[in-house]
C-alpha cells in the first residue's frame, strides 16, 4: 500500500531523474593548466574567473549560482534529484573535476550555467553550447536534443534574442563528460541592458523557469 506522500512522489514528472547543475566559474580563477580531455596534449586553465557586468559590476559567477539555486528549487519541486558542483563562490574546482563528479554520480543530464561577455557592447541574447563529437561522440546526440529543448524554453520565458545552438570541441567540461551535457549562455553581461536584467531577481526567476521548462520537455519527450 502506498502512503499518500509516496503516491504524490510517483506522480511527479521528474521523479527518479538526477540533474547535474554546474554554476560556471568561481570566486577566483585557477590558471593551472589541465588537459582539455582525457589523454589530450592540449591544455586549458583549470577554471577561469569569468566575466563581469559592464553596468552592474557583478561577477558572472555570482549570477550563475543565483540562477542555479533557483533552478534547483524548481527541479526538486517536480521530484528531481539535483547535484550541484558548487554551492558558494569560495571553492576551487577544475572543470575536469566538475565533469567527473557528474560522471561518477550517473547524472541523467548536466546543465552548465554561464553568462557571456564580448568586446561589442551591442551584442546581446542567449545561446547554448553542445559537444561537437570526437571525445564526446557517445553523448552528442542526447546533449544536442536537450540543448534545443532548453534554449527554446529559455527564449520563450525570457524574451531574449535567440543566438542558437553551437558546437564546441575545446570545452574541458564537455570533453571529460560521459553523460549528456550542455552549456547555456544566458545573456551578455557586456551589454548594459542585458547585464542589468541578468543581475535582477525577477529576470533570474524567468531564466530559471525557462531552463526548468526546457529540461522538463526534454525528459517528457525521451
């Protein structure tokens, strides 16, 4: 016999699903080089410091974590188990280690959360990155399917410019992953208008809602 709480849990759409969330960057970057993939000769910094708001002055890593925490709440309300790579800025976790953390946990999907920055202050909008094959051939198809669902829902929720889906072969967080993964760039902190949106609680709620809806659609259609 199921207790009422058990029955309710069984009805939740994401029950039994493990979502990994990697809020990009950290309080202080670490330039120590690490291989971009297992056995690769090419290296990159373990974890960069990220960008900062041209108008707000807020560091990207702060926004990434704030949205991640809002997304976690929404996911858990619908029955998902959520694993975060970090819960604060005061950490030093290389990108390869973040990926391996999710591999070992057996995450069903990993979402890396970032904001972008460019030299052109007029550039704005959201886009999403996916693995391009090679080291990640086995996860490319599912990663791309998830990314398309997530970006579409994110654009619907926020009204941001849709800058599309792009493949990347140089991301350490992708190349060390053995589970489906994608990287949302929620907007450009180098654009004054978008920067002010990204640091606002109300817009972050829209971002989190869009990411949640996209994840939900992906799993509903699997």
